[in-house]
C-alpha cells in the first residue's frame, strides 16, 4: 500500500529540504547505535478488546497483527495508562510526568472550577487547558540527539479548539492531524466505502478502508529512514463514533455474533462484547497496526545495508486508557473481569494492553511486572542514548534494563521516587468519578471523594497474590473494613504522594441539591472592587472561616477556547486581594472555607452547558 505514495514524499513533507540521507551510510555490518522508535497509542482500546489478552470468556474480536506482535516481544499483563482518560494520559506519555505534576487530570480544563451541574455535590478543581509549552516532550529530547520526529493522527494535549501548543511547537518535525477513516459518517448504516480508487476511503485488497493517518505514518518513516526516527502514531480508533466504513467487515461480525443483518434498531444494548460495529473497529486498528509493522519488516535499512528496519526499531503498542464500555444509550464493549471503564480509576479504566518489541528484547514473553505509560520517556532515552535535560523531572521508571535482562523480574524496575525497586503506582482523578487510587504490590486502594473532606470513603482490594496469582482483579471484595490498618497506611502513602505533586482536590458545592453538613455556614460575598492593578473581594463569615482565596483569570476572555489560570490571593480579615496578572481580560474570585466549600463570585456556571465563561465573569475595564 505504501509503495503507491512514495514518489510524492519529498513534496508532502517539510522535514529536510531534500530526500537525500543526512546520515552517512554504514559500510560494515554493525548495528547503528541510534535505533528507531515507533510508539503506537490507540484510543480507548480496552484490555479485553485485544484477542491475546483474553481471560475468562473469549472475546469475539480478531486482532491477528497485534497478537503476532505479542509473540515477537514482551506482553505485559499488568500495564497501566497514566490516567483513565485520553488527554492527561497523552500529556503524561509525552512529558514523562505524572498528570498531577503537569496539572492535567482530565480531558477538559483551563476554565474556573465548576460543578457538573448546579445541583452536583462536588466541584472539580482547576486544571490546565493544555500541556504547558515549557514541558520538554520526548520528541524535543530526541531532536537534540539527531532524531527525525513525526506525529500522525490525534494530538489532544493542546488547548481546546486551537490545539496549541501544536506538535510542531513541541518537538515534532512533521505532524498531521486528522480523523482518517474514522471521520464521522452521516449514517453508519449506509454509505460504506467501495473499491473505487476515487473513493477517499477506498477499500484495500483486504477490505479495509484507506486511512491517511496510517499512510502519513508510513510515509514519514520512509522519508526519515536514512536518519534515526521517532514516530508517535495516534489512531482515532477505537474512540466514538462507533461505526465502520467496511460493510463486509460489519456483516462478518453480525454473522459471528449470531445477529441477523441488519437489525431493526440501530441501538446496541446487548450486554458484553456484542457490538458488531465496535468489533469491526477493533479489527480495523489491528489492520492499520499491521500495515505499520509490514513496512518495517519489508523495508531495508539504509543505515544498515542487508538488514530490515524492524531489526533496529523498538515498537511500543498500547492504549491511552481503558475501554469505553457505554456511550449514551449504546453498549460498546465490556472490560470484564475488570471493573468499570474509561473515566473511572478502577482497573477497567486504567489497565491497558502493552506490547514492546525491539533489538535484544526476547520474544514470546509474558510479564506480570507493573508498568505505566509514563515509563516510556525514560526508557526511550536509554534506548537511544539521549541525555535527560538539565534538572528535568521524570516520574516514570526506565524499563530498558528490565526488557534487556529479564522482563519478568520486577526488581529491575527502579522507582525514581524512592530509588528502590518499584512496587507502587498512583492515579488522581478529581473529576467525574472523583477518585484517587494507589496500588502497592498486590493491593489497591481507592479513595472516593464524597460529601465532606473528612468523610471520604476508602475501598481496599487484593488484586493478586505474590504479584501474579489472580485473586480479585474484579475489585469486588472490599477489604477496607477487615484490614483497616492497611487501608489507613496506604491512604497515608497516597496522601504523601499527592502532597509531593501539589495535587488539587474536589470542593463541596454550596448549591448542592443534596443537603450537606455545614452548608448553611458558607461565606457570602459582600463587595468587590479594584484600585490601580489590585483587585479585592470582601466577604461575610456565616459560621465558617475562609481559609484560602484564588483569582481565576484569563487573558483571552470572550472567545471560544479561552484559557483560565489561578493566582493566589492574600487573605486579611474579611478581605482577599491580589495584583491583577498582566494582560487579564476577565476574572472570577474563588473562596474556600474551612469545610471545603467553594464560593465562586460571580457564579461561573457549570461544566455541561457553559462554553464561554467570560460572559459570567468580571471584565477588566
């Protein structure tokens, strides 16, 4: 497939000004010291969606290319995403930092702290609207070591609508966004792709629709193969919308699932993995993965004559979070035996497939070592001999020694937090499901943020025995009551980790429909104003003291894509004040009382409906 497009490569890409090699060709048989890296990050692909990960009831989905990749390298059974949603996971993978450290814990941010609706019990805290431009991405690091860097497909770590900072502003020589063959269909029951070459999604010889995201990735590798390259390939599959452009593939899964084609209703509400559209999507991302691997296997390495590119290329295959089990009225997939799915920090939301292959990595190995997407950055640095930036913080562990020596030996994974063998992993999701979780060895603690700061609930589960013997990966047997000391100790460690990262937490909502303790004691705003560059707010205590105050401001208010930031205010008596940050166009005041209630003035609205928050904020005159 890729051969069709190679004649136009020099025109398509703006990486070098010529197609000639920038690196001298080796004349001996020595492996080039700088290997290539292909990082494949799928979208919402669940742990149980990939055939080779089948446990309990077999999945009907077919993934022959991914299964073959697992045979060629190391397949991790206990691999995790940095977060249960895509944007924070992708930001963490690119920066090598925990989502809490980069202040991106959910998908949508950059607005004042808001409840989901006016009656919600909790209010999500502020978080950044984009990966900060000051973060040194893995692509930027590799550029310093002579690597050509490419991105194809989804980005989703930039600001909403603008996507800034763009990939080309954060280390990528080449970047092309797009939805590929997953571009939304007007009607998923008709208008399927054909074999006509003029069809933008024409079907290839195997019946799969053309995907420019995959083609762009292949073209980038071909354009860059005379130099060491890094490709960050991010398909839109298998995210919503749930559809396929291949009618034959759809019919295949109707038949395999024993469902008459077509159904009377196009709403898929059957429990389990019985959505034929989704099954077709899973096999499609498997096919696109196969095309990338086929290129590496069939293309000679110009830096290593007589050898194929795959022989000096590390491949990482994973997902940005767990599978999305349901969307609106439709059941998409089932992560069972794991509990929950995307948007939840229980196992179904964060456990993901992970397969790694490459030079000197043993084949056909299955590992129960606990690993995470934030481990990729330091691992790639080691593989490529790239130096870490001065004073750079990386929260992940370097997996290169593990993969080189014994992928099953967890002692080879050194925790940068402690300098010892890693046995802990932490997630913080103060949004939607309102959870923080910590895994220590075989046990996992889930902290649920509830009605009051003091009454958060703790759940404790034993997932394994001795790291590999399955006990309760379903997280169905809560041991918190029977093992209170262990739950307490893990919660304390969780808090220490969160404190180290300056984590933000959910607030109580004064307008909660549910009656909450101390709700009547919430402070009220008396007055506000400004003088020169100082803005201030005066409030009345109604039984609860204000303990902190922040100004939430924006420098581009009134437009779609506005981004908001916090500034700490000085408390003195019943007043709070701060110097207005330069360039501020709009702002709101946030007061937090001793019972963790958040008072926003003016009321900035709520997350579900409000899109431009400046319309309810104070404008700078």
